[in-house]
C-alpha cells in the first residue's frame, strides 16, 4: 500500500519532531502494510516553509536512516502547499514540489475555515501548466461542509481530492465522518491517505479506513483508492468516476 500524504520528515513541521519519531512512524506504517510514503511537509501555511530542494535532501537522509534501521519503507518527496496566489510563479522558480517530484500531481490545502475567492481561477490556472491539483482533506474544511457544491465545481472542472483515513473512521467527529462518506458516494474524492503526524493522536489508520470502505462500499472501492495511489506514483492518469453534486437538503438533514 502507498500513503500519499504523511508528515514523517523529522523536525520541519508539526509532524515527526526528530528521527526517533520518524522511525516510530515508519515502523507503524510498515505494520499497516504500507511500503511507500510520500512525505508532504507543510509549505506556506503561515508557520512552515519547506522548499523543494530542502525536502528532497531531507527525504534522502531519512531513507538512509530507514535502511540503517532495517525498515523496508521507501520515502518519496512531496509537499503540502497552502493555497497562495503566487504558487505557479514559485513552481517555475523551483520552490514547489509535485508529488514524488516526478508526477504532475500537486497538493493544494485550503485554510480550515474557508475557501479563498480566487481558488476556482487558480485551480484552473494550475491545470493550464499541465498539473493536476489535488485538494487535500476537503472534508475538514468548514466552508465546503456548508457548501459542498463548491467542491463539486472544482472536481467537475478537473481538480482531484484526497480524504483522510481518520476522517472516515470517525476520529474527527461524526459530522466530518458523514461528509467524508458523502464525498465517496458522490464520486468527489479520488485518494485516501493517512495525513499522519505521529504514532499517537494523529496516526495512520489506513487499514481501519479501508475496512470501513470495504464494509460500506465493497472491495471495488478499496481497489479504486489503492489503485489511484499506485497510478499517481507511476505518473499515470488516475481513475475518475463522474462526480455528482451532494444534495443539500439531504446533506443538512443528516445532522
């Protein structure tokens, strides 16, 4: 299994604080059947700045440490970019990293409380560069929860999305769990990932989430999510089902 969103690099954001933490996370990942992780430290979120060249160096160092410790896990470079107006300019200046550093997929994070007004245009402009923006954890964005049609428009226009395993298992609460389920049912999401930060309160939970998916939606849905992660790492086109709007009346009636 491949985990495309994880904060396993030591000491550069709010994930692993040191190599010991990184090793503990790596061991937990392997125990869940994960063999490859894309390390995605925060970038330009108001607190952390992690540029492309620095991330690539950190990934090399961590892979060395894992080999030394005999842990069979491969770390690939990535970046969790908080959306900002100059992201395309920074991409061309070599500061922005696509997932794996080789693919055309680019993580985009919205602030947790809102969706910037320029998002629709910027997501379109990113695609004009030959890149596919992947909106991370949309199920935890309060504006999208209140107005899911906005996310439908983004996906219909070519963006992809990634939900968090812990959202589906209920670790962020019932409201977020229900919205995550609705995103799956409306074909509004394409990846599931851990967004793990540590081995305690923000751990992987990938197996638990995939069990939920299998029980609720069947084994084909499990294959859909795991296959898309494989396709991303291989730099290929992902599988997309036709997105549908979430019915607002039904949506609000569930809480």
